[in-house]
C-alpha cells in the first residue's frame, strides 16, 4: 500500500466522567505478602553491617590464636571496642543472624566483665512473651543501673520460667536450658556430655565452622565453679516449676524425642542431687524419675517400646540410677525378671539390663537376691547372648561381681555355661578357652570353626589383621582376670600356650596379655608361668607394634633378677633393636648406659621402675550434681530478710555503677 493511500483511524470519544476509586488499607495491618520470619524475630541485619562482621571475624580469630603480647592485647582490645560500637542497639538482630552470632560467640570469651555485663543487660527482656513485664520492672527501679552478672542471670531466668516446658522440646532452646542449669549449679560444661548433640559437634568440626568459631579458648576445666548461694534457690525453683508442670504423659512423650531426651536426662541427674528433708527428691512418689519409670505394676506397650528404643534407653538408664530401691525393684520385676537373656540380646535393651545388673540388690540371705536370680538366668540361657555376640550383660554382671568381691564362682559358672564350655575340662580344652572367648563362639562352634580352618589349609599372613579376635571378648577376659584366685586360672593357663605369640600381635588379644602381666591380684606363680614363654620371644615382640607393648608389660611384671636377664639379652642384640622402629623405645626404657657404668645403681633403679596404676573400671557415669546434697535452699526467713535488704543493696549497686 502506497504512502498516499494511508488514512488515520477515527478518534474514539473518551468518557469525561471517571469514577474515583479510593483504596484504603486497614489500619495496623501488614500486606499479605509480608510474613514474619521466626528465624529473625528482631529484623534482618543490614548488608553493610553483616559484611563488616564477616571481615572482622577473621581478624579476631587471628588475634585469639596469636601470642598474648602487650601490643597484641592492646590491638585486640581496640578491635573489640570497635565491634562493640558497631553493635550498639543492634545486639538482638546480630544474635539471631547465622553468621554474626558466631562472631558474638567468639567475642564472649574475650570481653572483660563490664563489657559482658553491658552486652547481657541489653539482651535481657527479649523474650516476646515476657517483654511487657520485664520492661515494666526495669523502668521503675533499675533504670540507668548496670546490674551485676548474678542479677542479670536471675532476671534471665525470670523471663524464661513461663516457657521452660516448651524449651525442653525446642531444638535450639533445649541447649540454652541445659546451659542455664549447669550455670546455676556451678557444674563445668566439660562434665555434661549431653550439652551438644553428635550432629551439632560434627557440624562444628567442618572446615567452614572451624574458621568461624574457636572453641579451644573456652574453659574446659573439670573443677566445680563457685556460684552465689541464691543461685541454688533459683535452681530449686527451676526444678519445682518443671516438676509441677510436667505430667507423666508429657515425660513419656519426651523420652524417645532426640531433642528433649538430653534435657530430661540432665533434670533427672539434677533431681538426684537435690534433697529435701534429708532425702533425695528422686525418691519422692511424684518425682521425674518415678514418672519416667511408670508406677504401674503391669507391662505397658509404651515402656516395652522404650526399652528397645535407641533414644529412650538413655533416659531409662539415668532414671534407674537415681530412683529409689522400691521403684528399681518394681521395674525389675515388671519388665526384666525372667527376660534377662531375651532383652540382653537386643541392640538397645541390653544397656538397660546392664544398668540394672549394676544396681540390683545382691545381699545373700534366706531368699534369693535379684542379682543372684539374674545370674541363674545367664547360666541357663546365656548361650543365646554368645550366639548373637552380645556380651554387654555378661560384662556388667562380671563387673558387679568384682565390685562386690562376691559371686566369683557363680560368675565363672555362668560364663562357662554361656559358652557351653565343659564343666570338667582337660588341659587341651583349657588351652582353647581364651581363643574361644576372643572369637565369641560357643565351644561346639569354635571346634567346628577350628576344624574348617585346618582342613582348608590356608595360612594367614603376618600382617593380616582380619582374625577372629574381637574387642568384646578381650574386655570380658580382662574383667575375668580381676576375679580373686583361683577363679582366673583358666585365663592364665590358656594364655601360656602355643598361640601366645599370635595373642601378643593382635590388637585385641594383646590387651589380655598385658592385663594378665600387670594385674596386682595375680599370684607370682601365675605371672612367672606367663613370663617364661614370653622371654623366649621377647626380641620378636619388640619389633611389632602391639608386641612392643607386651614387652613393656613383661619388664614391669618381672622381678629384679629377671630384669637383669632382660638387660643382658638386650645388650647382646642392641644393634638389632636400635634399628627397629619399635625396639629402640624398649632399649631407651632399660637405661643401659647406667647399667654399663654402675650395675648396683641400675639394680636399685630397676626395683623402683614399676608399672603405672591401672585405670579404674569404667562403670556408670558419675552424677555431677551430687554435691548439691550439701546445699539446701534457704528458709523463708532468710528470703524475707533479703527482700527487706534489697533496697539497700540496690543503692549500693547504684553507687558502684557510678564509680565504674
């Protein structure tokens, strides 16, 4: 179409009247697309401030890991002051930011007392449910006063008290509650193994977290911290608040919960440490321990499931350790009696049974004690534990027998019956006792396995560690060695056999040989019978990773005459041992230079060179709150006097804060 043929379209008439539509938003209502983020309750950190904190954290970590010189400390204090200035009025926003909170965590260990008090003072009153009450209290009396650290801690508890039951089931608040309990009691954090979950500990070991947080500067002492006396009153108040607000169904719901279970365990230990009328609070009928174990004499589906649950079993163990004897016996008679072997073979329930065996009454009398009846069950059907390779219950019973210094013959009979070992064995049968227990096979299964190995004709290489020796069997034999004589004779007679060299080179069996040599309860003849074949292969043992440790045990177990024979043997083969990666350490131990100069002086030294004391048996974990039994809460008269003197104390605080 040509240019001349184009025509403009006619104009359309516009309406002259337009309806004015006025849209008004409802007052005090946010737009629908704006939602509250529970992770940032105090707002988002500005991007500039966030980038500043990321940059300054690297400098802070570098200064924390550097030398504490005078110039370095001054530079560190200047950096901390600059960070505090940037944090002014933004503490709550920074504390809820994932990155900036790590910087504040690093700062906390470096701040002096006054700066820490200021920081904590600004963060109090931040719980949304208790802001009005906290703000009202602060505005009337304490406006402009820098509170002391104990006062700040008590005020923080006042804010958190209404939310304590909910905090137990919160994935983040439960850690804070456990830290608060430890702080009020003065218990070091290092004693609380449940303070940080495995998942959290694994996350903090990652390289990125290592570069952001330095945990090495936190105090890891195991000594109890001295706290103000009124902290114990707050601790009793915290326990009574939770005990009165938690019901038995709520406690049962927390037991298998991976978040609430560690806090519940901590409260059970705290309950065991608190006393009232010269009696532990855990012995009361409505205590947390009694509610956790259930007062019913009939089996319930919940408790049957809890005994077999990987999380709830930890709570049950703690409750059993702190509860009264009547509750312990009721739980034993209802759930465990007659089923020791059945539950002992379960991967989770065996820990509950082992804890019970360490606590059951074992007094001998006219009636059979619960511990004795448990040993009878192990004697009758203990082979099921061996077939499932679950020796935890046998080990717990053996440790209890050693602690009681009783039931030794019954215990050996139970172990022999569990492995189906002959009651009247020959010398050849006794020689096979140790390898049978190490392999966790019954007598018949061990002989069958030995026959198969001999018929196959395959020879195992020297460096092949895939043998049949197990850690569980090694621990059981080490516990058997602690029985009084002559109940450990089978172990000593079996060790002094043709397989002794293979035991010394095995990571698991070598510990049995070392325990047999260094155990103080063994007789001289038992040690001598084991030392004689070991001295013949001593040079070969010194050239092995685990054999060298057995050689050290031989040295400590030998008498003065035997030690001199060992020194003469080492001098003859000194060049060979010095060229060995492990033998040279054994040569250094013997101090041959002193022997060449003065034999009498060397003999006097050799008589005093004994083995270090063996570590104690690792039984149940000790309750870190037991010391609280010496700290009872103050009476009401004392509280009334403190209330009367609170005004004078407040005036003194005003004066001290003005001086600061």
